[in-house]
């Protein structure tokens, strides 16, 4: 097994070696909890991205039109302050 280095001083590990590592199964309830936490994190990230984009657009609308128009935009897009 020849190990290479790439972008660091740590040796690379092959996919085959990684898959050959022994992992102990985890309890189903712990697995479900982890899956739910990861899914919630992904959903929160998507929501944060959408809110950031709405806020950016609201600033543009405020500059181009008015604060009232920006607030209406936010309300319409479910991002009320």
C-alpha cells in the first residue's frame, strides 16, 4: 500500500483502506437522532441563505424605492423583521 501526500503533510488513505476500517454499529435511536440533526442543520442553512438573499434584495429595494416597499417585499417573501 503506497501512501501519497496531497496538500498536507498527512499521508492519503485509499478508499479501500478507509472502507476496511472496523466500525462498530450504533444504536438505531442514536442513528435516527444523528440523521435528524444533520437534516435540521441542512434545512437551517438553506433558510439562512434564503433570508440573507431576501435581506440583500430588501436593502436594494430600500435604496431604489423606499423602506415601505422593502418591508412589503420581506413580508411577501416570509422574511418579515
